[in-house]
C-alpha cells in the first residue's frame, strides 16, 4: 500500500534555471519545435536539451503539448466565462459533472464572490443558452451562475 501511495505522489518541485525557462517559452510559442532547434536557441547540446525537456515532463512542469485554436474559425462562435456558486463541500461532485458537459474547456475552483470558474466554447448562442439554462442549472449543487460573454480573445505565451 505504501508503494501505491508513493506512486501517486507528485514529483518534487525543482527550481527552474534560465535555460529551463527559455525552453518552456520556446515550446509554448511552438510546441512542434524540434529538439535540435530548441538546443540551438538555448545554446546547449541536443542531448542536454532532450534531457531537460524530458525532466520537465517527468517533473510535471510540462503537462502536454497542444495546438492553440481559433475557436470561432473552428466552428465555436460563442465563448463565455461562467461563474458558479455551489453548495459548500460539493466541489468534487460538481467537478465530476462539469467535466462531462459539452464545450467546457477549463474548470477552476476559485476564491472570492463565486466558487467555480468555467471557460466554455459553443457553436452558437443557442447552444450556450442550452448549456447554462438546462445543463448547468440541472446540477443540484449549483446554487447560481453568471455568464460573461467573450467578445474577443488573445492567447498569450507566458514569459519569464
């Protein structure tokens, strides 16, 4: 049992040096960058760049590689942030239900005037209305919601 618990623990947090931070920035700008190009840009050998990237993955710093999508061009013409107030101590139950909803791309438990923040992308306003007024309000632990329409988005690459 102790071995199973150890396997589930997160790796230790190691400080990132300037080369690691630069590698992260480069991969955020272009997740398809080759090891060779990354190595050249940070002035290390390919073997060193490969080892650093693998360590960043193993340490959980890099959680995956994705494409940045223009949601409107991809057929999702309506985007919104939705705030939820939920029943106290119901976070795990609510999260399990939220991850199954269509269009939900980000879920965060937050502090402040509300408890949960969702980012959703839907085909159109009718689909957004269905999500909010039917699907979210059907979750009994959701006490209230507020929808903030997104008019325009700008993706940023996190720097140093």
